[in-house]
C-alpha cells in the first residue's frame, strides 16, 4: 500500500505508475490523480483565442516585421525519460526601448514584458514583449495575412506548434522534423543574412 500525495488516500501499488528515480520504484501520485493532472496540462496548452480587430492585427504585424523576433530556442533536457535530447520552445518577441510598449500590451491583453539591461551606458534598457506558445497558436494565424517580411518564419513556427501539439510520440521522426524547422528558422533569423530559403 502507498499514500498518494495528491488525494491523500491509501491505495495498492498497482494504482501507481512505475518510476525508476523514486526510492520505492513508484510515482508519488496515483494513476487517477495523474490523469487529472495531464488533462489540466493539455487544456493549458490549447490555443488561446485572441480577440483582436483587423486594424490591431495589421499594427501588431508591422511591429513584428520591424522590431520582432519569430523563432525557436532549444536546450538539453537534464532529467526525465528523454534526458540528453533537445527541448524546443516557440519564441515570439517584440524588443523595443519605448515605454509605450506597456500601453500596447495592455490593449492586446496577451504576453508579458521583461526588462533587459543595456550592455552599454549610452544605450537604453530594452523592453521585451514576450508572447507564450499557446497565445502564439491563437494569434499568429491572424497576423499571417498582414506580415510582409517575416512570413516564412511565421509559417515555420506554426508548423512546429502544430507538430508539437498533435504528435504525442517524441520519437526520432518527430525530433528530425522539429530540428529541421529549428535550423530553417535560424537561417532566416541570422543577422545580416538575406532570405536564404528561396
């Protein structure tokens, strides 16, 4: 018997999934609580419905074309089943020094603003308006018709988000697809580089 840390009920070990890292070889939460936790996580990942007008879409698309970044970051997994493999994250950021970005963010009601310290004393601190992945999936399709410069980046990022959300298996085929999209985005976003994907 084992006590679930979530529902605090004593249950048989068969009601717990196996875990090599734990002392007794089983997860600390039971299978029923784990199902509820996974459902909540899946709901969190669903695209957020962003309600904005065509005029707002056109304005935001202009900001993205001029001051924005549409791409991906990656890091090595340090634990878990896929330890050592790359973990990818969607990135949509508008970097600007003008304080008016706070008013714009309040108008759209999406994302967060982070302050980055300037590297030189003569420069201003940069304000990064960062939009999360579930907001990107709801927002980027609406911005796509208005984008002029970063159209390919937007299409590739949406392709990655669709693969990441729909394909539950993280096998070699999945990793190759995502790695290919990541490489293409890096080439498109490389500083001083023309559009090399034509």
